[in-house]
């Protein structure tokens, strides 16, 4: 693939904006159509679990960003990929940043007592899979060729062969 101004993954939206949109949608739905199921979970248990999830999300995101900076490549999907990152957390999953986003949304859902956050995880995951991840994979395959194809063959898209 030639390097130029169109040398980007062509995702449907910037992934952080998809996360933000999911958070806003959950807040609006919880405000106008409260369900109350999360409220039945003991507060202290919910807060501990949300804290663990949010901490895991931050650590995973930090580890992924560290590997990308170490490889001198761009993190945002709207900028060209300059290097193929396969070390660190990228040796376990091809999408640690997007896994961190899901873990973050789970933690936020527990923290804010949001039933709708858990409902919205399904459309969020589908949008991320088809609108971001699959497009990134096609871009990276065109950009890096055989090395990326080999990486795809040995490292799962998400976790444990998924």
C-alpha cells in the first residue's frame, strides 16, 4: 500500500467517540427508562468489582499504548500505521485497546449502576467488530502483507482463539 493521506484504516468512527457515544446513550436510557437490576447488587461488591474492572482497563490500555510508542507507530486509527506491533500485550491479543474499552464500559456500568450499559455492550461490540476491527485488519493486511497475515494466524483477534 502506498503511503499517502488515504493511508489509514477507514474505520466508521474514531473508537474513543464510539465509547463516549455508548456512555452517553447508557446515561440517557438509564435516566428515562431506569431498570433497577444493578441496584440489587450489593453496593460494596459492585464498587470493588467496578474498581477492579476500571483498573484492569487502564493497565491494559497503558500497556498497549506503551508497546505502540516503543515501536514508534501512531496509536489513533485516523493516522497511518508506521510499524506492526506484535510484542507485549499484542502477543496475546491483536486488539488490547478495544478489549480495554469493553472492560472500561463494564466497570463504568457497575460503578454508575447502569443496566443499560450492559445491554449496549452488544451493539458496541458489533460496531467495533464490523466498523473498526475488521476494517483495521484489512488495512493492516494491505499495509504489512505476509508479516501481518502470519501474526493473524498465531495471535487471536480477541482472546483464547476468539
